[in-house]
């Protein structure tokens, strides 16, 4: 694990952690910890747990065109993947999820990974939808609005590329085959095989009802994530609207997508503090809020993911490799 990617991730986390801790007053942070009402941690954990259940349930729609997958398999792979995200670098848990479900249900790993790429695109659209709602009903500064529009363009472009690949799949494969013809035979054959499996994973886009339910579950899932954030606010004696909580969630979700150290240490703290600062929350209290919330967010997947790992009889060395 001590490779270049690991140390790059550590470096990214250190940079963001530096900015999160910059100008922090230790006495105020410690006092904020003493004043936290930890009873609010329980609803935070409950709603966070529900989001993983919905995520696993939503994932089955991405496989309906391939084969029916039991919920138990989807939930187990989901928790193992998110556990890996919290203990391995560079958000490698996404690949681990594809590996686990592919191994157990005898599905191509690249096809499984295609469903996860699509899943992230749908997550992006859901977050953009929620961001638009906050922009409509909350008077954000113009600079924040421009950032929102920028991310909207990025996600629309990504969605357009995926749809284009699906619509013109034969032309796409011709381009892939042409480019791979200049590579060593073994490498080219492997890449074309992965590309074919990846494209087959995009077949979910052909069923309008599946797309509708995926979007519906995505919005419900992220709304409940915001609810879990919202319950932590009064625990830290913060009083913000639910729309403000949605905005903070979106900022954090964008931030932790950066491949940093295991568990998104540093990025989670910085972007949580950044989101709270928009509403004038003191940085010391914001850091306290981010630490307690972060512990709840990583404790669930690590504990349940480890149980699922033992249940599936997959060694940690195997998923690390």
C-alpha cells in the first residue's frame, strides 16, 4: 500500500487539513467539544445507515438488464466498498465494490464498474437538482452561483459523453479497436474487452422507468444524507435551515470526491468548514462539527463493511491487491 498513489493521497489530505486547521484556536475547539450534546449522534447514525440501504437498493436497477441480483449481495458489496474507501487511499473502494459484486454474482468486473460510474453520474445530477433548489430559495452570493453553474456544465458534459458512447456504441468500439491496434496485442485485447464490457453496463439507460426510479432513489438518498447532517447541527448548538444543510452537504460531497487519504481525512474537514463559513459559522465550531460528523460517517461503513467482509469470506489482503 505504500506506493505513489498512497503518498499522493496523504499529501492532498495534509494540504486540506492545513487549511482546515489554519487560524484555529485550540481552547475554543476544546470548549466546543465539551458543549456538544452527543444524544444527536444517534439520529445522525440512523439516517446515515438508511442511505446505505437505499444506495444498495438503487444499485439493483443498474443490473436489471444483466441479471437479478439479491439485495443481500448488493448491500454486502456496497458496505465492503465504502469500508475500503475509509481505510484504503484514492477512493479505491469504488473498484472494490465492482470486484466484490462481480466475483460473487459472476459478472464482468468492468461491467460492474460501469454501473458505479453511472451511479456517480446520477449522484451528480441529484446533487445538482438539490443545488438548484437551494439557489432558487436561498440568496447565495453571485460567486457561489457561478460555481454551481460550472459544476452543472461539467456533469452535463459527462452525461452527454456517456449517452453518446451508448448511442454510438459500434462507432465507439471501432475507435477503441483502431487505437488499440497500435498497442501490444495483449494490452490492446484487454482494453477492448474492458471497453466492450463497460459499454454493455450502460444498457440501463435504455429503460426509461429504470432511469426514473434511479433518479428518485438518488434524490431520496441524498435528502436523507442532508437530514443526518441536519440532526448534527443542534448537537453542536448550530441553528441553520434545511436548505443551508443541503448546501453544506453538496460542498462536502464535492470535496470528498477528491482522491485523498483514506476516509477523506482533511478534505472532509476543510469542505465542511468551508460550507459552514458561507453562513457565518465560526471556524472553531465548524471544525468541531466536522470532526464529530466525520466520525459518525466513517464508523458505520467500517464496522458493517468488516462484518460483510468476514461473511463473504474475502480477505483484506485480497481487496487491497
